[in-house]
């Protein structure tokens, strides 16, 4: 029933170009029980998008890997007097869409509704009851748990998934980011309804929540909606800060055998935080290195010049604390070591020399020219505002994004990449038919 959203929003979208249309003013306040609210009024469409975000992602699993994800999955399967069918009928009857989602940092509930009172109020009441009175019924719990277990078993047949899991474990060790969001078969099998209810009581509380609203409503109405949504939640306490990420691990290469025609290769290290002071030089630099598709350096060296891979890339995934910097490709098994060598040498060359004037200019134009389409709906805007609220970014974050992109220089990129990205600390994972099982170099 839910629209599951498992990817953390990376905040790579910006304020529309000045002179095209203006970003609405973002207003903020705190509810009586401690939830922070961010509101932006948009006019022209009778729609309201709401997102309630809790610091309740998989990093809060403790040793019960998969607990946050399963809690999120079961949350909207029954609430108050309604089972899943009744909830679906209530939402369908007013044309509303409700979903839950999970990332390593957060858990969220989203709602989209028309603003006509006879349609909006039933949708908001449904969301309110789901947040305040989830049933965690035994049959719903068992159904979702079995669904997750089936998906986890199927995951064992995907070399890409296995490589990704091994990469996070290598980069993060014992840190809460290390395990996959959905957990492992062995950990999910042990989860009980009591575990979900305890997790919900601890983390789904007002002081651990932010509410974002974007739509064609007045401030007074927004205040009432936010209060109604979270008023039944106990104040509780904000989740404790996450531990620091280990940043100085020596490089290692892990190989895992898998009966596939191609080898999946991932290499990287801890990268940057959402509110990282080096965010912009790192982001612009990565756009040049491997984040801009077929015109990136990595794609040019690996794909265009040598034909070693159809797709080769690099990305930063900024989290509350340092998310990973990841380079990846897949290639024929017999070409895996050659492709990896080219990938790593391309990174070393970029760190040593930085971008050219032409590359930097093209990257800035591409970033600035493409962002207008990324805030072209209430739904996209509410995602960005919710992320700003959750991560404590300043209210002018979107308004200053383009100037900060344009201010990045070649020296900034070279200086920051040399300080932050270290080839002698890269964690590299290869999963494919020619890889020696569970070996390290």
C-alpha cells in the first residue's frame, strides 16, 4: 500500500534561477510538544504536500539490524480502528497519497492531498492516526516480516547488492552506517512485534521529529495542521548524536566469488556530511570526475577510451555524519583488474592536478542549467525543505546554493580533494566469477 522511499534525499537541487520564478518564503516554528515545523506557501495549485521526518533511520537499529525498516513498513498497515484496507479506502476516497520511507538517517511519512476541506481533512486525520496510534497487528507484522525475509533471500542472488553491502561494511566497520537498511536474514528473523513497538515509542516522538508543509494554504492553517498531526505524540527526546565515522582505515581490497558474467567493482571511503564545510568543492569536483555521466573523466577513461565498462561513475552520498564517496563500475570478469587500475589512476590524476578551466566551467553550467527542473513541483520542494529541517541547514540554503556553486575555483577543488580523498585509504570490493572468495589483499 505504501510508496516506499529508501533513498536518502541528497540535496543536490537548488533554487530556481533568479528571474525565472522565486522560491517561496520558508517559515519555521516549533509545536507545543517540541516538533520543528517548516512551511512554504505555494499558490496556483490546490495541493498540499506534507512530510513528517523522524531521526529513526537504520542507524538507530542498535544490534537489531532491520528494525527501523520493518517498523516503517508496518507503521501504515493498520492504525486506530482501521486495518490496511480501511486506510486505503479512506485515502482513495479523497484522492490522497500516503507513504512511508526509510534511510540510514531517517524515517518519514509523506502525504499529498487536495486542499479542499472535505478532501484534505480526512486525509490529514488518517495521517494523524497512523502517526499516533499504529496497531502493529500480529498479522500485519508477520506478513511484512515474511515479505522482507523473502526480499533478503533474493538479495543474495544479486552481485550488485552483495558488493554494496560489502562496501559499506568495509568503509564503516562497527559504525551504525555499516549494515544494510533492511538488515540480514538472521537479524530480521529474530525481530518481534514488541521490538517494533519499543522502537516506535522511543523514536517516533515530537522532539525527534520535523514537519514540512508545502502548498496553497495560509500560515494559520499550516500551524493548525502541524499541531493536529503531531499533538498526540509524546514530547520524548531527540535521538542521541551518532558516533564519529572512522576516517583513517588503511586501504584494503576484498574479493568475493559469484557465478556471474560480470564483476561489480566498488571503491571509496568516508566522504562528507550534508552540512560539510567542503560540500561545494567536493560536489563540483565529483561532477567532473564521475558524477556527470558519459562526459565525466571516469567514463571517458574507462568506457570511451578502453571499452571496459558501459557505465562507470563516482558519487558522494552525504549523511548526517560522513556518508561514503563511492566509485563504481561493472565489467567482464577477465577485465576487472584492468578496469580497477584505470579507475584508481583516474582518481589519483584528478586529485593531483584538479580540473581544467574548461571542465570547471562546463560543470558549473551543467549544475546551474539543470537545477530548474528539480524544484518544479510541491513534492520536490517539500523533500528539500524537509531535508533542510532534518539536517539543520540554514533557511537560505537553497537561495545561496547557486552562488556557492559559481564561487568554486580550480584551487578550491584541488585543495579540498587533496585534503579529503586519500587513495591510500580506499576500501575496494570486487564481486564476480573470477574473484577469490572472501580474500583480502
